[in-house]
C-alpha cells in the first residue's frame, strides 16, 4: 500500500545525490518471504492475515538498498507443486501464453517480471522453482551455493534444500540484486 511513498523517497534520495543499482527499483517478493508491511501467507488460507513483525533478511537488505517492494507474488499452497501456481487467491498463468502453466511455485514471481509489473522478483527453490519459472518466462536466475543468501524469514518447504533467490530480465540485473541480498546473516 505504500509503494508510491517508497518510490517518492527513492526519488528524493536520488535528488540528494544518493546512488545505487536498486534505488527506486520495483521488486516483487514471493509470498513466503516475511514482509513487515504485508501479510505473508505461503499461499495458504491458514495464514490469511498473518503479519510478520519484521522483514526477511533478504527483504530487509533490498529495502536498505532503496528497492521498492511493490507486492507479493502468488504461489501454490506451501510451495508444494512443481506444475502450477494455484494460489488460493488466484491461479497464476504463463505471461506469454496464458493457457500454459507458470511452472512451479515461483511462477508468480516470474510472471510479475515477465509482465513488466516489477523489474525483478524474489522466489525460492526446493526442486526447480527458480529455474522452471524463469525459463518459462524468458528470465535469468541463480540458485546459489548454500549460505550465499540467508533463509531467515522465508517459510521453507524443506529446511535442508530450500534456497531463496532472485529472478530478473538480464544477468546484469540479477547481479545487482544478488550483490544486495547476499551476505552474512548473524
């Protein structure tokens, strides 16, 4: 609800001489990342209205870099399916061929970027939920090595194999996001 305020704050910061690769850039966040200003449902009616007290580690780093967290991206309930993003609040379809699947649980994140609703998006992967949706939407992504990006504040399907990562239209955009979200989480 305050995306315009975030964008105006970024404009003021830029006018005051601040720079940064994500300053004022709209980013969508998969709805299993905690956000202090939006509900985090993990695609389930069970968590309808759940309001985290603070941002996930990666979301906090995005905000600190001036990114505008434009909204939450849909996923299927608890990120359990590899085929569809059938969020209880609405099915996600492929941005280029609406009769096709968005492919896997980060499909909402991929479609948000492919449909030009955001410049980049945060997703997560247990199996192929970064690679599949990114390929289906002509995007780039990276499932980095364990420990590269913090999982704090991300609701996992599997604690051992889940990884939160970014999707973007280009390798250079992906690198800009990765530079911000990667880091030591105390």
